[in-house]
């Protein structure tokens, strides 16, 4: 009898599926929300009438839906902020009975306040923080329950870049048993790593929400890519009633598949809790086994291999989509960055969406995660251009005193298991001279380009930064002692006279390559690297030719909304990729610096007048459409030994080296380049003079979409001539018609000055190109048809299933 019962129990467990399903339940909580733009006093009450509110699915950014206007701030992309309300009515799923229920927001911009059934759950000023509230005490088992969220972004010039507004990241509903792993409660580090063996340390933070004590078995297991368990450990923890506790497990792993940027091998860490033999909770995390080490003389080592960090800085937005960006968009962008030789990202200047870190783990990027752009004191936010007019001082400093430590700690706890993250940054350019901190040294004229106004006694003293930095570093170390803490310094001359740099493990220099040799000598223990850099070859040479400098992070990987120049510019064009994710000529130039496989790109520009000063980096575009009789400067960006240029079959000569240049009298036809290594042709590119535009070419990154995951297709549109050549300056207005279960999420041309509404079904091409974002809304066949006056239409068929 007893045996039968046990068998039955085992069978029941099997039928119930994996333990996680039986115990912890988590669901994406993005659908079925209602939205009201503007204030709606009383909307937190469950009885409030939201029938006239707009129904939508998160993530959602209301700023991007509204018109650009000069009345808003250049800093935030000439888009509005304001107040918005969200509500969602839901019934608690049957399986949640007896559980503790939580709501998790990955990010709400900003000043969010959340209520459940009229009960205030809490506020979160930061628009970049992720946070969770417990719902259990206010939940009605019968339902319906009403969640209400207010976001207040009335202070629109509150950031130096575009932030968007609203619930712009994922929301999750979570249910756990009373005995469970806390939020971000699993920590994984690899203190010892070699090719033969590794030690994984697992720290588990536990809660017993029940009224009785519990002996909890905490079992950790590491699973390899095939799902095989390769290491295990367990511990029993005695938890009192309504009390917290902790477990520490050590996992020993033989012949680990190490994580690196080149081979981003991942493991799954599974932590299971059981009480009296019954499973009560399970958490799994993607983790990596790798070692990191920075050295003041030798630079950075990943798994003991010296590694240069070829990095770019990024902001959160993706042009047309604002900051509500589906993961596919970042995946496409990251793959393009990989191909340029980039192996490092800087999450400037705030924590980013959760999935972006996952993509970095999976694709192999070494990440600097960054918390702040300002601490207790505000920086200038330009309102009517850039470095002009009267700036706004509003911003994150307003809630730093109350929330700074918490926001920082939460960033670290949320992301600490990401193998991709190799350093935590507590701030960007906090020490920007006179913006706001000042010091007498600014009168000495060193570094004049940013020390322009000299010492401004009315400003806060630079000495304030040291003690603050020490406190923030301690906050990080308490949450994660396994990675170095850094900051990106702008006023190094000034900061060197404070305690700030010495408080850091790594000192990032923004745009100050010229200081590396002197500071390396003066502070031999200091680990110096480039935390933000310009595109000039010299800035890379400072990394490439100095063993002690491990990194550069270019400003920036991708064009971004805001930090715009004067109206009508809506965005900043510093990127290697444009707002649509199309590579710019700078992209190929960077590829020639950062990669070694054969590559060749032709950049053509009108030849400068005789005696004109040489720029700091070459310029040009891959086009062969020039006015008759013009002289064209053709530069090859290449990694090859030699390049030969041919105009309409006639050789213009072979040149060696990385940046061969020819001045060519323009003749329509075909400009061809051949790249050589060991006298063998290894690359070939052709530019053809394009005729009048006649058609559109479409390239979808995928034709099969997941209906349940609201899959996204990104469709590149190219205007071509009769022979299929890209037409470089074509800017026809293109109309998009969709059929089937899909919506046009946005259209982006990359034009920094375009004010066309993003979600409208028509848009002007820019440089002959356009990008469409088409998102599945259900299952079925989806048709995307494009038309433009005078051009042959085109269609692409997608399938959502
Ligand atoms: C840097 C700053 C960045 C961005 C950039 C623009 O000084 O850290 O956030 O403003 O300048 O060039």
C-alpha cells in the first residue's frame, strides 16, 4: 500500500511537469493594459471608469507617439513628457492560491506610483530602476483585481538624452510558495577558473513567509549546453517563521566550457528548494564560467588571455520605437556591432532593459554596466540646441540622496550573474568641469577644450566627489565583490586633485588619451582605460600600442534620439550605425581598424580644395554618382596589404597600406577595387553609377514569426535603378500596406531631421533606404506591400505561427 502511494505521488509529480511549474510561476504581464495620456485623479481606485482609455500591450513609450516640436527640449529629442496612467484588470490564476504574489517592473519612466485595488504599493522615482512589489495582502482571490500605474514625466528636460515615457519595459507577474528565493536572490561567481577546473560559488537569499519554521534543502546544479547536470551541491538551512536566511553552495566543475566574447558558452544554474522532501521553489539563471583581471601595466585579461576591449557606448532607444524596443531590434544591432569587431558595450549612462544583458551574454560582449550620469548635483540639459542657451538643471540628482544607494545596489543585484558584465560604473562625467563641480586648477589652462571658463567659485567644490565615490563603491562591493568598480572621468586634471580616482578600482578616461602616458607614470598603480572615446585613429592607437591601456568605448555605437543639435535635428548622429541600424561609412572605417580578416570598402567624396587641412579621419560614402567633371577623392578602408582601383576597367594603380587614396576625375560607370594579400585577390568591391530609381528591393531578416511572443520582422527597403543598383540619394515617399495579424510598429529612415510620425504607414526613404518594423499580433499569413510613386511596388510574405 505504502509503495503504491509513493509510486502514485511520484507519478503525480511527473505529470505536474518540472518542479518550477508546480511551485514558482512567472508570466509576462504585458497584455491587456489600458492607457490614459494625462492625469486622471482617482484612477487608482478599482471602480474608476477606464472604458474610454486606450487598450494596449506593453512595452509602451508615449513620448515617441507624439509629434516632435521645438517647444520641447533638444536634450530629450524635441519630444514631450507629461503624465500617463495605466490600468490592468486581472483575475488571479487558479494555481496562485496560497502563494505570495508579486509584480515586477523592469522599468517605468518615471516617478512611477503603483496601486493594487486602490492600495498604494510604492513609488520609484528612477525611470531606469527595476522594482517589485508584493501584491498578496491586497489581492482578491475571486477578482477582478485592478493594478494602476501613474508615470510622471512632466519635467521633460530632465536628461541629457531621450528617455521616453511610460511603462517602456517588460512587466511580470510572479507567484511563489511562502518559502522561496528572494528577488534577485541567487548570486553566482567563479572565484577559481582554469581550463581544467572551476569553482562556482552560489549565494542564495531565502525567505520564509509562512507562520511556521522550516528546514529548507537548497540544492544547486549546473547544467551544460546539452542540459546535462555537471556539478551539484546542497545545504540545509533552518528558517524561522517569517524570517530570511541564506545558503552558500560550492560547485566544482571539471573541464569547464569557458565563457568568452569569441565563444560565449553558457551554463544554466538551477537552484531548488525543498521542505520535508517537497519541492517548494526553483530558480534558474543563465551563467558563465570565466575569469577577469585588470592590471595597471598589462591591461585586461579574460580567462588569463590578454584582451583589448573594442567597445562602443549605447543609449536605450531605437529611433522610431523610442525606448519600447523588442529584443529582435537589439539582436540585429548587436550582430552588426559584432561584425565590425566590437567586443565590448558600455550601458551609458543607466541600466538598460533586462534582455539586452541576456543578448550580451549570448552573443559575447564585455559589458560596462553604468548607474548614473549625475549624483547629488545636476548637470546642464540643453533645451534649444547643444551647449547653447539656458540649460535645464532638472534630473536624476533630485532623488539621488533618497534613492541613489538603492538604485545602485539594485542594478548590481539584478545583473550580477551576467558573465558579460566585467565592471560596474558608478557614474559618467560626474567631474565634468563646472558642470557642476569646480576647482582652482581650472584656472591653469590645462586641457583648455573643456576647462573653458576656469574656476567658478559659485559651483560646488570638486572635493565633494571623493567621499561620495567611496560610499558608492562600498554599496557596489557589498552587492558584488567579484567585479571592479569604475567611473568615466571627464576632468581628470581636476579629479586628480581629489580622492575620487583613488576610490575606484579602474579609472576610466573620457576623451583624454593624451593624458595616458603622464598619468601612467604619475600613478603607477592606477588602472587606466578609455571609457569614452572619439572616432579618430589616434584614439585607437593609444589602446592598440600601449599594453597598459585595455579599452576604448566609442561615442557611440548607434545614433540615438536626443542630445540633438538645433531644431530640426531630433537625434545625435555620432554612431557607427544610424537610427535604423544601417552601417554608416564610419562603420567600415572602424572595421578596418578593429578586424583583421580581408575587408574592403570604398568611400568617395568630392576632393578637397588644394591646401585644405586634412580631417582627423577620412570621410566619404560608397557612391559613384558625382557631378560631371568633378574630382573625387576615393579612399579604401581595408585590412588588406594592397588595393588596386579600376575606373571602367582602367587601372588607377595599386597602393599598399590601410588607407590608400586616389583622386579620380569622375566618369560615370563602374569603380572597382581589388584587395590583395600575398599578391592574391582576397576582396573585391564595385560602385556603380546609379540611374533613375525604378523599384524597391525588400530584405526581411525573417519571414517566420512567433505569434505568441509577438515576433518582429525587420524589413530593409532599398531603392534601386533598373539594373538593381542602389540609388544613393533617392528619397521617395513609400507607403506600406499590411494584411493579416500584424501591426506596423514603426518605420525608421535614419534621417536625423525627419519629423514624420513613426507609426504612420508612409515614410520618406533616406539615402535610398528605410527600415520597417512589422510585429505579429496573432497567428496567420501576413502580407507587407510597399508602393511609391513611379516605382515598381514590392511585397513580402511573412507567416506568424
Ligand atoms: C560625453 C558624454 C556623453 C555624450 C557625449 C557627446 O562627454 O559622456 O554622454 O554627451 O559627450 O559627445
